[in-house]
C-alpha cells in the first residue's frame, strides 16, 4: 500500500490517541468523516495498522523487573527454531522476541514481578527449551525512552 500525506497524518494521530473519534480525527487531518473512516479502514485491512492497544506502566502494575535476555541456540535446525519461537511467543513475560545478528541469535525483552520470578522463568522455561546453548542477561536499571510510536 502506498501511503500519501493524509494516510501518514492519520497514522500519526492514531498513534497519539487511538480512542479519538472518527470526526475528531477527520477534523485534525483535514478530511471529511466518511473519507477518514474509509482510509482508516483501508489501513487496517492492508495490515499497516496491525492492532490498537493501551500502553501500561509495568512497575505500577507490580511488574518492576525487566531484562534483555540474549539467547544463542546450539544449531539452527528448522524444527528447533520453530519450537523455540512457538515457546517464547506463548509466554506473557516475553514482551519482545527479535531474531538478531551478532553474538546472540535472539534478544528477548522480559518483564516479571521481581528477580525471583525471573529466576523461575529461567529455570523452569528458558533453560528447559531444547536447542538453547547459552543465555546471557542484562538487567534494565532504568527506562530512558520507550516508544511504540513509528515516525511516519
């Protein structure tokens, strides 16, 4: 899908407030309400807008422990890769899983209540996954910038 200036303006505004009314959104980007609705609907159907969500503060919900986990696999056999990916995508504690280049094959961003909960995640889950050769953890001490906004 080719995005024009109106589509980009819609995306910017929806990223700021996805609960904005269609009329208010149309007014902000200079479109009629019907054209605005059709464009947003097209952005959703094309997959440009994947979903809508609320951004929740982890520590305020009791989830104050975050870490980046670097995972290296023994071999890159297709069955092991699929098994690893299927397992990590099912865990709520794993917020992100990124296939990367460099020393580790995957970078996971995880969130837990505390260090004990993270240790349990390691022992009961990550260390038990077949094909995992090495795990390294970097604790997140302070969140400096966290942005879900895509600069369109």
